[in-house]
C-alpha cells in the first residue's frame, strides 16, 4: 500500500508542537495457569500444534464450558495490584464474529459487567510522576494462532494451531491519558513489572503472553475534543510500540496539516519498513452482537474471597523502592535498578541478610554481577554466585582481608568456577599485604625506575602521584593495603 506525501513528508518541529497526542493502550495478558479457562487442556507453550485441545476448546457441538477458578483468582490479584475496584458480580458474554482462529464463531469475553474497573498505574516520565487511569480489567478466552510461514503451501494456505485457543486472558484497557510515546512506553513497562511481581503472568512478549494494541489520535493543543482515533495492532515489543506511535502521530499531523481527514481504522506496524499499513476500516463500529453467555453462571467474588486474595498480593515495586531507600539507605536510582524484578530484589536482600553492607551489596550487584550475567546471557535466577557467597566476598573486602581490586578478580573466578571466595583467596594467595616493609620495598623499586615522574611530583605535579600508587598496586598484584601504599609513597617522595 502506497503512502501519500502527507503521510511521509518530514514535519517541522514547530508544527508538531501545535498538536497534542492522545494515547490509550489495550493490553492482553495471558494468565499463568496450568489449564485453560473453560476446560482442562494444558496451556504449555511450544508443544506440537493441535495437541493441547479437546471438544470444549475446539467448540464442538454439545460441549459446555466450566470456569477455571484459578483464572478468576489471578485476575482479582492483578486487579487489586492495579488499584481497581473488583466487582462482586460480573458476567461473561458472547462476542460474535467469524474468523478461522475462532472455532465456535464467537469468543467468550466480558462486556457490560467486567470483573474490575477504575484503577490506575503511576508512571514516571521526564522526572515527573503521572497517574494513568485503567478503565477496566476483564476476562476472556484467547483465540487460536494463525500460521502464515514455514509450511510447504504457506503462499496459498493459512495454517491454524488451536493449542492457544481457550488460554485465559485478562484485557487491561487504559484511559486515553498518555500524551507522548514515551509515556506509553513507561506505562507498559510499569504495568508489566507489576504483573510479574504478582505472579499472574510471565509477560513473555515473544511467546504472546503480553500483547498490546494502541489507540492514538491528535488534537490542537488546548482543545478538549478528541481527534479521530486509529488502532495500531501487531505491537509485540516495547520498542515497536514507541516507534509505531511516533510514526502514527506524525502521520496524523501531516494529514491534518495538508487539509485531509483521518480515517477511523485499524492499522498494522510493519517493523521491516518502519511504518504502519491499513488493515481494515472502522468507520462504523463492528457489531459483535454481544449477549450474556447462557452456558456460564455470573461470576461472584465475595468480599471475603476478595480480601483473602488481597492477602496474596506481594509488596509491589513502588513500595519496595521506597522501603529500600528508607531501610537500607541506598539511592533512589539503586533502588530502581534493584527492584527491576522480584528475583533481583530478593537477591539483594539475601546479600544484606547474609552480612554485607547494603551500599556495597547494591554497588557490586549492579557493577559486577549484572554485567557478567548480561554478558553470559543468564538471568539472576541462574547466577552461579548465590547471595551468601557474594556476601562472603564483600565481607572479605569490607574487613580488609582483600582489596577491592582483588575482590573483583575473585568475583570473576567465583562466577566462572562456582567456588567460594574464601577458597579462592586461600588457594591463590590473594590476601591483602599489610606488611609495610614489603610495600616499602615495592615502592622504592617503582620510584627508582621512574626518575622523570619523581621530578614532576617534586615540582608540584600532584596528579603524577596516582601513577605511583597504580604502579605499586600493580607490583603487588593489587594486594597491598591502599592506605599503607599512600602513606609510604608520600614519605619516600617528600
């Protein structure tokens, strides 16, 4: 599909500044249950196509759905974590449309009576905090998966894997509160982190556990009325979301500035070409002919059950960050990094509980552990250095048994071998040298080999002193007591 000049022309910054984007997101989250929402089939990802199916999820005549209680429990937990009001009564409905991935000819979803409404998520953008409203969180079943590549006749035929059909989803619909692609990115990032903390989903975008559609429009700054919105689908990464929104905002402004009219439509993001393409018109709302699902009773979440589930909601990232700053005295930035995942936060607390200082624990986790995990492609849960062993190493550094430089060498050996710090320090003879006579001997040799730098130092070049310190530490394999090195060099060079 060719793009018009209005869609592709570069738009001056001052023209872009005249308009305000309005963005809302619809996020589909696959709940982390072992079985599907209305039958006992497995939800396991990666099994052979069409093996995790039964008459119920295939929509065969005469079958009846049975609601999975665990699905409701997880959705309530997510709703509470997102500050939603969980309603005592909600109801499933049939959303009717025909598509190959929908064997019944309708999807069981929730419509006029959703599970939860009126929540919010707080995000940070450009140093300021902002609340993004959540309109509703409702339950539904997933459709099957259409496969268009990798088969002998992919050019002529579409293939369908029904394993995903009936997988439990919760759809989280935001208010149109976001005003920049970066805000949408921050919202989705925060939402994903909260869902991971609650354990309701693995939020794996590559496996389709988290899928996002965006509604975007533009309006003149200061205007109250919304512009015509366009829905953008196929946003399967955070980066694609931001890039697609940036493209659509400029496209809308270009059309409006050229005197054109935005069409209400659904578009797809083409990452390879870096633009959106039209998928289908939505000039008139699609008539899904919703009506209450006759084969399912209304969902009842009693106050007692709701509060029981509330007790399973863990400490969430924002609360944890505040506690880390207040209790451990680390910086807000360090707290932000260390609460990036529940497992990383638990690792940090385990290091501190094992006796390391919080500040050193935070520094070493960020500078040494995360770097090596990233280089090796490992997650924190697969760290070859458990928290107790990192604490052992940090206590050796803090007590002066080894220097910080030697500690980094020991950590590298711990990461590669799985051995403990004490074992490595003893085997490699890496204990700190505090014998002043040995340090002075090394210092005299360094001074004797560098008469030009000695002259510079005596002429007032204080910066050259670091050179001498570095050379002595090198001569002692980083094991010399740093304070002793400084004192001895000052005396010998004076």
